[in-house]
C-alpha cells in the first residue's frame, strides 16, 4: 500500500468555531477557503463516525474546500459539541444536524458522512430532502452487512492506550503510521468518564437499528447518493453489489479498511469532488 498522505491542513492551524444551539454548544471546523454562504457551489457538510470528531476529516478538508465552504461539525457526544445526546438515535442526530444547518443560515447543502455519520446523512436526506442536494456515504453503518459489535463495544470502552491501539489498528486495512496518533487521541477522549458515557449512550440507542438490514426504499432517498467503501473493511463489511438499488454508484476501494477517506484520501477526495 502506498504511503499515507500528510494532513492537508496542519493540525495547529485548525480552529473550531462554537455556537449556542438550543442552549448547548455546537462546534465545527470550516476547512475550506470560503466562509459560510460564500461562493456559488453548495457547501459540503462532513459528518464523522462514532468516537471520532471533526478532525477525522483532516486529510479531506483542504482538498474539498478549494472552491466551496466545507463544514465539519463535532456531532453531539463528541469533540467540543454538547455531551448531552438526548435519545441519541440517528434520526435525532439528523435533526440536530438540520438545526445546525439552519443556524448557519444555509438552505441547501451536500452531505458526506462516514460510518454512523453516513447513516445520519441518509436519515437527514429522508427527513428533509429539500435541504440536501447530494450525499456521499462512506462505509455507511447498517447498509446490508453485519456490524462488528464487539469492536464497537471495545471502542466505547477504550480508556487506556493499549485498548485504543487495538481499536485503532482495526480501522485500517494494514498497520500504518496513523495507528499510534489515532490511538493516543482516542485514549485522550475516552479517558474522560463523561465522554465514555456519551459514546455508550449513542451506541446503545442505535445498536438494534444498525443491526437491521435496510430495505431498498431506505437506501434511496429523494436525493442522489453515492457509496464509497474500503474493500478490507472488517467493521462495517461492504454490502453485496446485488443488494444496491440501480442507479446508486458504488465505489469499492482495494487496500482500504474502515477509513478509506484516510487510507485512500486522494481517491476519495476525487470521487467526492466529481459527484458533488
């Protein structure tokens, strides 16, 4: 496998912005060159997965943001956003994202989601299709394949470095230089009891739904969708191509695991750029 790309934006230069949303903090990173509402292209909103945060997209922000606003929020229970997750179901989280889009003063955006974030994007596209132009779903949780629930439980409990190393290594197709920094970041977050409580609450709220295989009507909201998957994803294994409704592009990337937007960042960025 080729060497992993360097972060497109040095970590030290990334600054979160925070607003009050229904009395609680909502944080995000604006990774593009343009501000909210600037430019003629629809803003991209990037939604991370469970136990991640906006920095999950560090290899994508600048590449996708050359000619549009690119906004990566910390979802509830993550990062600098509220740790109060409420019911915590993907549909509730989708409502939160919709409210944040409204708070930004935007009426129409494109969505890119990873894992749980992809399922949230799909839910928002169903709930409020007038608000979503297009959606890219990366390793979308619950789309016709069995989840590794033992891994998710270990991830939620990864409060020491050794546990975090085991969890981080499983995210990739092959061991690489990002396992250690990701493990340390995970340990830093999960060693805080309130953070673990929030992640476990989200996992419990969605465990049953994410184990059910979506029927065809759930795959295809009223907006164009494309699917991107790592061929070696052992956490959310790729679905059978035969199970995907006609007309939905499905890109299976060899040499990538559950984090194709990291392991195959250039390829994923190109697929997102050409679709959106």
